[in-house]
């Protein structure tokens, strides 16, 4: 059996959490990540018959029975993941009943999965229907994205459009736009259901005055989506703080990007006024 601390998926979690912490996106225990793993890969490092303990999830994830995830722990600080992965991360398998997580590794201090597990697993189920390659759901509290939430309408079309205008690459990275949920209490099944519903349509979902969700086939893709939104939000905050904005990318120019990058099938045309 190989040493789990050398597994690429543990390395991915360490790198992502460290980067997110250093970007100041994930203060204290803010943010959470779940990454769906291949059973054969996990079996190189762990005895899959050895369930350390079982933890009820409180919601139905029948669509993910038998699936294995590496997940950040509730109350765990992103800054600590790289120094002590076995306390701050866990590997769980969804049990036959669909409502229990079987702990295969991690949370060695008795901890458990993130309080946002409903939003994560429900979003995994939603995204897998749209894209069978999806593996990562990432939640974060990026600073400028949140600052922008205070001064910009929390409307999907308007928010997406403002961010598209901020720099040319935004249209290339998220032509499918950003879903927006109003402020809601976090850590509940209700916000999980609402997030997953948006994830049927969007790869990015803003939680009003809380943070953002991104997804992707790997850590880079999910991180890159959030990073691009955050960069655009930073530009928006800096540009508006100056009190004057005299230039923008017009809708017809945004459409030129769509054509140049062949994004006609993925772009939210209804978010443009052409
Ligand atoms: P957890 O510590 O339970 O992961 O919660 C952090 C968070 O960001 C809540 O939305
Ligand atoms: Zn959060």
C-alpha cells in the first residue's frame, strides 16, 4: 500500500487550500472543497473495506452511492491543510443507504465533513448530469467578489454582464455566466438544493453576501473560474472607487469574442443586449 500523504489528490487539496488562503479568499475556516476520486486510485493507498466510522449526512445522495470524495472538514482552517492533511481533510464514501458517509481516512481528531456537504454533494449530482467529467466543487469567500456584492445588484444577468465588461478574458472563461442566489442561511439542505438547481445551468454560483461556488473536471478548472471572477470583481471595485469609468467593452465587442473563440453554443445570449 502506498503512503496516502503522497497521493496526487491529497497534494491537489493541499495546493488548492494553500493558494486560496494566501489569496485571502478563505479566512479562518471559510471555504470548502470536495473532489470525487476514482475508486481504483484510492485503493492504491487505502483498504476500502476499512471504514473508520460512519457519519450521517442528513440528506439523500442516492445518486452518489459508492462514490468516494476527499473533502475539507468543518471548522478546519485552509491554512492548516498543508501542514496537517490528516486532521483537516477526510475521505468519505457514500454508503448504500445514500444518507451515510463512511470515513475511510482523515479527521483524525474526530472531526467531520464541511457543514456545506449538502451544497457540495447535491451540486456534484447536478453537474454530473450536465458534464460526466465533473469532479470538483469548490466554495470560497473571495474578497472583491464579496465587496462587489455590497454595491452591485444581485441579478444574474446584470452581475455577469458587469464582470464580462471588466476584462476580455471573462467572456472566454465563463461565457455561460454566473448564477446568483439571494442571501440565505448557509450550511443547510435548503441552500444545498438551491445551489444544485443553479448548477444545472451554471458552473459558477454566487451566494449573495457570502461567497461563490465553482466546479470543474479538476482543481485547476474550478479554481480558475473563481479566480477569473475575483479578478474581474477586483477590477470593478478599483475602477468604480476612482469615481469615473469612461471605457467599457461593448456588447457588440463581447459578441466578437464569442465568435473569435467559437463560444456560440455556451454563451448566455440572453445576458447580452445585441
Ligand atoms: P465549514 O467550516 O463547515 O466548511 O464552513 C465554512 C464555510 O465557508 C461555510 O459556508
Ligand atoms: Zn462559506
